[in-house]
């Protein structure tokens, strides 16, 4: 008896058993969708449109975190406000935060992957401590932002690294430049802002923040500490479209007289929420009265028809 055994091809063999025949399979690649997936899988190859898909996916991952943060720079203060969501009732709320302290005078908001955020926070603290050890004074916030943006951009150049899925916002009261706010995206781009937003509803919050700046500029004034804190909370509340409880927000403030960042307790946050609610109620009352006065002072249709009738003379 003769038995004929069919030799297995590279497509039928398991991945762990494929040796040199792997080259036969990988030599021929289909065009179209598989070509797109080739650019999609690696970080160091640009697509024909000049895009890096892995970096864009990192931006989408940050936006899908479900949190929104706002950082604001006043005349003599910096304010950061971020949502706080506890994913499970059994989790201790004290261990859930997106607002961290790098040094006593530098705070940061980290949105995105929690594990990546912890790594970035440790890197920031390492760079700050190393700078102070070598130079004898605290690191300026613009130097730290430059170092972290360079670190994030360098990672995007290597195929064996994964893009950092975190957007960082640094805040500080600089001894020479005053209040400072910097934002670093997953691609490593860094810019200074008067006010910036990050997270799920970044664009909507940015639009409302620009309106608040424009309104204050037309009035010819500057934001004090209370006004800046109130503007940040009100903007975030309008973007989310719901009233906050004191435990739903994290607010940190630093001023030129006290550059050490202070995290507001729930009682202080509730006071600002009550001020915003009273102001909203006053605005609605004034709008109602103005509309009522307009209805009473406007002529009726009968009076208009009578005024249009020609005189008997």
C-alpha cells in the first residue's frame, strides 16, 4: 500500500511553525485595503496622503476618555478645572484624579490612558528633580514643557515604541514671566496658551472660552482669581450641559502671591457653583422682564390697522 501525504503550505501551517516559507507569503501583498493597513500598523511610515495613522489614533483615544479639562490664565493667577468620574462605586474616589502636582509650583492635567499618564507624570518629576539637582533651582515650566514635547515627539520616530496616549497641560506661576499655561499633545507639539482645553469636548469648550475672553476684552478688564475660577467652571458646565455637584469637579488654583498650587475642597467648589447658579437665574429674570416690557409696549394689530386707515377729510 502506498500512502500519499499532501505537503502543507505556508498558509496552512501555524504561525509558530512557519520558517523560511514566511518570505513567500509576505513577498506578495495585495493592494488597496491591505496597503492602507500597512500604513495603519506601523508608526514610522507616512501614508500617501502624508498622514501618520497611529498618531491620529492616539488623538482619538485621548478624546474617547470621556473627560474634559480647561486651563485658564488670569492676570495674577492660573486655574485648572477637570471633570472627575469614578467608574465604579467600590473604587475609592480619593484615588481617582486627572490633576497632579509635578513640583510645588508646577501642576499638570493628564487626560487619556491612565497608565500612560502615570508614566508621563513620573517622567516629568524625574526631569524636574534632575534639573534642580544640576542647576540648584526649580525648573521653569517652559523648560519642562520643551523637554516633555521633545520626549513625546522622539517616541513617534521609532517603530518599536508606541505613541503616548496622553495630552498634558502644564500650569505654573513663573518668577519672571508670571502665569503660564502650556499644552503638549501626543504628537509632541507644544504651545503656550492664555486658555486651553483638552479631552472629549475640546473644540466646544475652546469656542466658549474664546467668547469669554472676547467679552472681557471688550469690557476693558482683566480676570481676577475669582473671576477666572468662575469662568472656568461655568464654561465646563455649559459644555457638558448639566449641573455639577462639588464632587464632580477638580479645581486647582495658584496666584502670584501664593504660587503653590491649592486644590479647592468641595465646600469652596460649591460656593462657586452657587454663584454661577445665581448669576444664571438673574440673567433669566432680566430676559423675562425685558420680553414682558417689549410685549406690553408694542402696539396691537388693531392699533396698527387703525393708524393705516385714511382720514375722512
